[in-house]
């Protein structure tokens, strides 16, 4: 049972903790590139805090999920403006963009040289520039992961820039920053967080440390996701979801994921659909398919016991069967009005390409059991 565990160098969690950003940034640099979401005005409080602490900044808004060009542009601006510190404020897109910019600011060459699958696959040699992550959604856990998901429109594919040195220098997880997230986005990002707790818990590289995080995270997401969607200013629910997201990020970075993320990566490269919503649409179907496949081919597999534990945690019923867990997730997705994959223009004609691209994803390889092409086709057709 050998395992390794690595996370951000420092994690500060709590309501209001983001107000320390300026003072903490000062120790890491005096000029920052602030990578943020579409609405750059939301970063004003942060640039103000930085300035109060003698850290000047340049804003770099990222409109959607980052591409290779987003990273190239960010690095060029940081170099031109002499920014040695990167601060990411936003959802997974802004944080992943910031993380990739911090890595490429310190490493020579083009981002493509370092990418898996479509690029040169080189290792990042130099440690990233200092990077502070402030998540404003509770979903991706990107503040504690060592990869950045980037789109290459030219390859119609999403790939990860990855390396141990990409772990942020500092994660400031302030649940208050998520209060203004609208219900639909709270639902889809929250279901991504839940997926990122379920998949590492049953995956091939689960370990005792990630198990502990997954169990606690699932317990909190189960009791608080609906509340957070219905009442965005419920401090307790928002705090639970921020913990669930943080723990999911720690778990996936140290254990791995599964078929939901294998498919979601492929779909995200081919269609314009938010990652959380895609995961949410797939999760109940992947749970059902994994259960069927395990019972048929590996009835003594440890993951079967774990699926039962998941059902207990989600339903809060000590005698819940594994199937009840999958059913609970399916009902939650329906209650939270998660649209099927068809709304993004994905049809039966695309299923083969999703399967082919998904097969190359590291997440697919971590799934507790290898799914046949037929089983994969069935999952995707049900999720359409
Ligand atoms: Zn995810």
C-alpha cells in the first residue's frame, strides 16, 4: 500500500480568508498578473488588497476554458509587464490558466512542448513562478491540483499540462467568494465536486489518505449541495461545498479519477459544454455501468464494497445498497435540472469519437474496471 501525497504548499480555509491575499502576496512578489474570469470587475477587491500591500498588478481576464493561446498570451503579458507572481481568482478556468501561465513563465519553449498526447511530452524542469489560487466556485478543486486542463481547438481536444511543481504556492479558499454563484452553476460545479470525490474513492490508485478526504467530502456534499443551490447565501452549505471541492481536488491529484472524467475530457475538447455539467450528466450512468461490470466480471472487487459505502454516505441510510447510491445521484441530477448531453449538440454519431479519445485519457485508465466498448457506448447513449 505505498502512496504519495502532495498538495499546495499552504492552504488557508475559512470565511473572509481572501482578505489576507494582499499581505500574503507581498511575501511572494511586488508585481502580479491577476488571472480572472470574464467579469474582470469582480477582481477589483483583490487588486485593491494587493495595492494596499505595495503589490501592483495587471489584469488578465479569461473568457472561457483556457486554450494553448490563452497561456501563450498570459505568459507574454507577464513577461512584458515584469510580473513574477501570478494570482488566479475565479473558477477552474481562471485557476488552470493561471497555473499554466506560472509554469510556462519559468520554463523555456512553447506550452505544446510539454503537453501529453498532442505535444512533445517534455517534463517541466523549472519550478513554477509563485502562484496564489483563490477559487470562486466550489467544484474543480483546481487550487490544489498539479495540472491545468487546456483546450487545443486545432486538435479538437483537451489535454493537461502537468507536473509536481505546478502545485500552487498558496490556496486561499474563502467560501464567501462562492455566495454569488447562480443556482445553475452552483449545481453543475457542485456535481463536479461530488464526481471528484466518488471517482478517486473507487479508482485503482485510491489510498488511505485520499479515502479519508473522499469520505468526509461526500458526507458534506450530500447534505449541502441541494441547500447551496436553493439558498446561495446559506453560509453552512457554501462552506461544506468549498470543503468538498477542496478535498476532491486533493483526492484526484493524489489518486486519480475514472470514466466520467475520461469521457468529459474528450467531450470538452469536441463541444462547447461546461465541464461540471458534462460530469453531472454522465455520473449516474457511469456508476450504474461500473456496478454492472464489476458484478459480472469481478464480483469480489474491492470497489463493490466502496460503492456500498458511497450509497451509505449519500443517502445517510446505514443499510443502503450500492444501487441506491447511483439512484440517489441520478435523482439529484434530475432535481438540479442537469441537462442531458444532447443539448450541447452531441449525438449518436459522435459516440465512437468520444470513446476513442476517452480511451487515451489517464482518467479512463484509473476507472475501477476496464469497460468494454459496448458498455461505454451504452453509458454515452443513456446520457444523451
Ligand atoms: Zn471534474
